[in-house]
C-alpha cells in the first residue's frame, strides 16, 4: 500500500521531523521542551489530588484511585493529542505541500511522532505509579494495546487530516467531538456504574475509545478482560471499525490530496 510504503521509505526523515515538531512548539520559551512534559503531568496530577484526596474517591475494586485513573487518562491523552495534532498537521506543514516535492501522505505522521514523545512519558509515569502500589503490567497486553491504539490513531487521522485540510472549520468540530468522547469514555468514571443497563454497557464497550482506555487500565489492574470478553467479541468489533475506518479514510485522503495545495 502506498501509505505504508511511504512511511517505510521515509522513516528516518519522519523521525527527524517528528523530533523537530515537538521541539519547535516550545522553541521560544525558557524551559523549552520541558513544558511539553510538565503541562500534561500537572493536569493528570490535579485530577488525582481532587478525586483521591479531596473527594476521597477509590478506583474500581477498591483500588487506589491513582492506580485506576492514571493508565486510563494516559491513554486518553495519547489518543486525544495525536488525533487533534495529526488532523491539523497538513495545514501546519503547508509549505511542504506547496513548495516542495514531499510525500503528503506521511505529514500527519510527523505530528504523531512528536506527540508520542509526551505519550511515552505519560505511559511511563502511569506504569511507575502503578508498580509502586504493587500493580505490575502484563507486558504482552501492554504491547498489544499500544499497537491497537496507534493503529486506531492512524486509521482515524487518515480521514480527519484530509477533511481538516479541505474544511478548516472541521478542526473546531473535531475538538468539540473529542470533548464529548472524553465524558462518554470511562476515563474519570467506571463501567461498573452502568451495571443494570446492559444494553448501554454493551454499546459503550463497542466504542474504540472505551476499548483502548479500558484495555490499557486492565493491563495493570487485571479484572474483567474486555479484550477476550464474549470470545473476543469487542476485540473483533474494534478491529473491524479500525480497519474499515482506515480503508475509508485512505480513500478520502487519496481522492482529495491533489487539491490540498490549492486550498492551503
């Protein structure tokens, strides 16, 4: 496939541009790239302070809230930041589209690589905190969930990056949708709160965001296994949605990329 081939052929260039993308966001500040790690870390810790120490909230299964919360929030921030960043990447790198012979297909990957530096940091923080409390990750599950997360990110941003390039207002709509998805995904609330609403619970588990957040959380906490639940029904649904979204998004991207230079 043209997209995958372009990534493989330009992997070194992608890595270099991805690192520069991250550094350039904070180039004019005194602390530089440190802000990229500090801001999301403080944001996550504020949730922990408010819910665990002020509201005295516990995680599901009476686990410490910090253990229950941090993996889910780290995964959500990875999804949100990568989707939002990659969706607007082509407009951010308009000069590559208009003035240079450059493989446009891989431009969203530049943002994904840049944002992934922060995501890896948040995953490490979540893992360290969980292990301090005695919750150790299932390594094979961890690898699977990360692969699934980035497969989903790439699939959805093939579509959103194309549409955002053609219709700039779509980025504002996408921002609103991601806020709605945040509250509709069990990041700060648990699926056990839907007990007694079996149909709603099943629908929620079919959502890719729920699948990824819950799977990453269960990597550390164990418990109900959404990956193999119902003979892997939710895993099958997740990959059907992801692959279908990639095929559709790839079609939209390839069909419209010839017009990108004209609208930028």
